[in-house]
C-alpha cells in the first residue's frame, strides 16, 4: 500500500468514532486535530498536536503551524483537490477545522457538526468556510478519481 492508501485506510478505520475535544481513543472520542495526527502518523508525518490546540481559539493556531510545516497551495478550485491534501476551514475569522481529501469533492474528518468521524461529499456550508489547502506530501502520482 502507498502512504496515501495507508492514511485513508487509517482515517476510515475511525469512521463513527464520536467527536470529543482533545481525545484520541478509537470508538470513544477524537477531534479534528488528533484525527489529523492519527492519520499522519501512519505515513511517518509528525503533527505537533499541542501547538494546534484551543477549543474556541482566541487566536489562529492551526493555520500558522501548518503554513510553517507544509506547502500551502492556497484557495484552489475544489474540483482540483487531490486525495491526501489537507483542507483548513475558517469559522468566525479563525482557522478552526481540518479535513483530509479522499476523492473528488470528498473529505474525511472528525466533525463537530455531525459529532463523529465521517467521510462525505463536501457540503456547501463547508465550501463557504474553506480557507486554504496544504500538500502534506501524500499526493505524488495521485489523480482525481
């Protein structure tokens, strides 16, 4: 299996796990940052979880950390997203949520809205909040399905 396939398989193994802030226990609870870290870990990508935390951010912690660590692609057309890219969402002017692209207009994430890990077609409500996308090193030789 490629690193991308391992990461997506790991993400899918968490589907249905309830959303819980600052948790990372399969079938008991996880949030979007720990979910990102769990998926990245199987590919040997280190995510410094403590640097990304605040339940209701007083300042933006997610975006600056990711910008420092990965290649930012900017706000590209969602139909051009590739599996393995990382999306950052902005809520109330703060980078507040992350999700991994799994296919054409598809993401997997620990969703506070749905209160669990889900894989879904990107929703209109989320596209309005899409801030930027990062290449985290999983998209080599990948095409949109």
